[in-house]
C-alpha cells in the first residue's frame, strides 16, 4: 500500500471508532429513556447478535464484511449517542 492509501485506511478506522463510541453512548442513553426503552433494547440486541456472530463465530480478524448486516443498527444507535453528547454539551457548556 502507498502512504496515501494507508491514510484512507486510518481515516476509516478512526471514523468507525467514533461511530462505535457514539453507539455505546447512544445505547446507554436510549435504553434509559422511558420513551425509547423497548425500541433501543431491540436495536441493541440485534446489533449485539451480529457483532457477537462476527467476532466470536468466525474469527476476530474476519473484518468489516461480517459487520455489514449490523451497520444500520450501529448507525441508528450512534445517532442516539450524538443526541446524548449534544444534550450533555447544552446542559453543561452552553450559556443560555
């Protein structure tokens, strides 16, 4: 691989790391909200199933192609994480 190709690989890994962190925050935030508790629990279970099957069922080095079925659920949960981070920012840092 050329150096600029490695840059794209690193950028993609960093992007997915951020998405996964936001999905973890979103999972916790949406499961604790009364309005979204059941839907969020369902999404967490579905995403967890696909991740568990990809990581433990095949091998850890299997890569992103086995995570593809879980990507929509992970992205939905990361949207909840972004909502949580925006809420925390507005609560603690924004001056109104």
